[in-house]
C-alpha cells in the first residue's frame, strides 16, 4: 500500500470513527469492514482464477478492471 492509500484509509477510518458511539457500533463497523474486505479479496481471487482459463475472452469482456 503506498503512502496515498494509507492517508486515504486513515482519513476514512477517522471519519467513520466519529459515528461510533457504543461498543455495539464498533462491533457492527468491524463486521462490515471485515465482510467488505473478504468479499473484495475473494472477487479478486476469482478474477485471477477465471483469467487463467480464458485469458483473452475474460480480459476483453470488461470483467477485470
């Protein structure tokens, strides 16, 4: 992660933290962040897997990027 990404991530975290008022809010935020992170990682993994089978068709279909 480059410096710009770290700064953007920190700014996002600080802004999101403003709405966390209780432990329950914190837990909900953590669960949502984990869900989004795992989904994004799995989607990237599926893209790479499919690309290994159909490199030209998959790459030109607009599915990656």
